[in-house]
C-alpha cells in the first residue's frame, strides 16, 4: 500500500521540528506577499529621507516591498527566529560614564553567520525531503523581515518599529526561507502594545517621533554603525556612553519580563565587551581592533568609526581624569578620529588647556572638518 502523502499541516509540523532541532527558537509560516500598507509605510519613510545615508534602502525599495519581485517563484515564507536575550539589564551601564555601552546583539559572534548557516541547513533539508526550490535570507538581503515575521505570527511590530514577541520580548534575530511549496499561512499576531509608550519616551535622541515611526538619522544605532562621517554636533551630547548601537527602546519594553536568557553559546556575552573601559578602547590601532573584534559585527564599521564613537562617549563622561585618553587621539592619522577627539577635548579640558591646544591645532591642521571642531 502506498504511503499517504503528508498533509500541509504535517509538512509544517515537520519543518517546525527541524527548525527547533537546528537551534531556532521559533518558526512560523506566511505567504510570500506583503500588504499594501507595508509598502506605503516604506515609501513614506524613504520620501521623508528618514533612511539617512542608507541609500541601499531606496535602491532596493521595489524588491524590498514585494517578495514576488525579489523572487517571482516564491509562494511561502518560513519565518525563523533565534532568541539572544542576555538576562541582564542593558540600561544598567548608562550610569558608568567611564565604560562603553555595546548593543547586546554585538556582545559575541555575528548573528548573520549563525542564523544564515542554520537557515541554509533547514532549506537544504526541505529541498531534499519535501521538494520545491528555496532561497535563504538574513537581514542583509532586501527583505522586509519584521512585517513578514508579524504576518507569520512570530510577534508584532511595536511602537519602536522592532518585533516584539510574547514569548521572547524584543530579543530575536530573524531569518527567512522562501519556498515554492504552497503552505498555509499561520495567523498573524495582534498588536499588544496598548497605550504603552515607554519605548518612545526613553529614546535619548527623540528618534521615534510617533508610534510605529522612526527617523534613523537621529537613532543612536544608525549614528554609531551606519553613519560614516562626523556625527552631528547637536546629537553627540545625547548619546551618552553608547559606542555601538543602542538597546534603550528594546530594553524598556514590558514584554521582556517573559524573555528567558538565550541558550545559544555563540550569543553568550564576552566579558570584555559587556563593560569595556573607554580609555582602553580609545587607544586601539587598526590591527588590535581587528583582532579584538574578529567574528564580531563590530568589525564591519572599522577602527576609525568605532574610535570616533568612543571619543564622543569620553566627551560625555564629564570626567577630567579621562582627558589623557582623548588628548592621545588629537594627532591620530584619521581626520574622523581627530575631529571627534577635538570635540571631546573641548568638553573635558579646562579653559587654558583648550586655548593652548586650539592654537596648536589650528597652526598645523589642514583638514577643514577637523579645524571646524575647534571653532
């Protein structure tokens, strides 16, 4: 007697079981399509210029707004998530002005490598066992991950625009397997933010002008990671001691009370990145930077941009004892670093030291941007 063909429900159960076996925390299913409102929101975000210098967002808007444009053969999306909750309070370090705050997601290995590797294994298993073609995506592809995860029922997009899960709070890495298999979609998750606006109110730079809206140009994560040049002067004092990313709007979410610490060793925090000394980080040269952050997402922004962030945090420390760490960077080979160093020096030094250093700098500096920092 021929073996009965598995039902769509049985296929989904098998995929979920395999996803959990591979280390995913959640797996759900959506159609390879997005509502018109998602495209409208994306276009409004781009039209307002809220994407800043992230030109790839506008360049890929058509593919990003419609999975069928990205891959016409796609029928279903397997939405995947990995829990990376640390178990600690990311806001606790804000009071330690001599330490730098690094976003929880960057405390260890680059999640792109971990999540994409597992998603590929799931996709290969699906192709071998279930048939159909697959394509795998993680973050860097033009995919609207959060709306697809919302449609699949993994969570909902909170007022801070990030995904929130009733089971995992705000701490989820996302990945997707697009498939030509015709699988029924799961039920989309309802919005459970209610009247809460804690994420909007805690943002240090007012990057969330309204619920479900973000102006990336003011977001500390954008400024410290994506923004390549000098950070706007009016925003620098608001950044505190954030040196790579910002978790404030995530960490304040009440739904995090249901989150449990990750069991994924690749995301366990490295001790040296949980509360690093700003003075030590300011002295990194390129080779040391690359060595420390090998395998980390921080490596992508490069030494100069990272030290720029560190110097801004030093300038915000109000601790004159940290001035030598700043002064050592005033002759740095990088104009970006020298400019940030000048700003920090003027914040920490006494009037006479400022006058003396300004006169010295203006006598030798040939970079207009750095000279402007001393005006």
